[in-house]
């Protein structure tokens, strides 16, 4: 895999698209704001097209006795696209977070914490009361609020300029664990 290291101000739509596929499984390197957001635009358009196909399949399922084939085809296409795009989208996000100054391991810890925070209380609630039918909406409000805060934190990172979260060399091990430090040449290490 080629390490993706985009340079701020020099990423075109074409370059962002090429880097997205070239860095399919490349977690190292960096993706600039432009590289990240160009691909988010492409992915949004693709998601809207897939949603349209899925909605068409669902309408066909409800309106005719032969609509189930189109509905199943729309589910298969959706699943294939999700599987094909999951890894390169994840690597793009991680490269973007790294470009802003968050370390990969810092992202991983926060992401795992958020995943556990969102699933464990819900699983406990299901175990305690299996008859609950409104799955996404139960659980303590603080869990939802903290999950929203973490999601907003990750979103804000995507709009920050390159090296915005880098720190000066510090003895604080916690900061060094989560954030990259400035090096002497002005580039963050």
C-alpha cells in the first residue's frame, strides 16, 4: 500500500478520489480537509443513489407480488457497497484525524470507548427487560449525550486545519498518547 500524505492546498477532486482508493487499507499517512470532504461528497451522492434504489425496491415490494426480487436485489447491492466502502472510508477518517493532530491510537481508544458506551447499557437493558421494543431510544440520557459529544468531537476534527491539534513537546504522557507533537522543523511528528 502507498502511504497517503496529502499536502494542504494541493488536493483536487481527482487526487482525493485516487487517494481514497489507493489508500484502501492504509491507516498511516494523512488526508487533508479537501481530500476528506471531496470524498464525503462522492460518498453522499452514492448513498443517496443506493437509498433511492432501496426505496424503489421497497415500493415495488409493497405494490406488486413480484416486487420481492427488486427489493432483495436492492438489499444485496446495499450490502455489497457497504462492505466495499467500509474499510476505505474508515482509513480516510483516520488519516483525516491524524492530519489534524490526533494520533491513530488516540482515535482507537475514543472510538472503542464510544462503541462500548453505546452498546453495553443497551445490552444490559435488553437483558433486564427483553420486551422493550424501542431499542434505539432507551438507556440513560447521559449515555446518549456523551455519545453525541464524542460524535461532534470527531466531526469538528474533520473541519480543523492540518496540525491544529498538535501539541508542543510535553512530559504529559496522556496528551502525547492522544495527540501528535510538533517537531523542530515545523511539521508535526
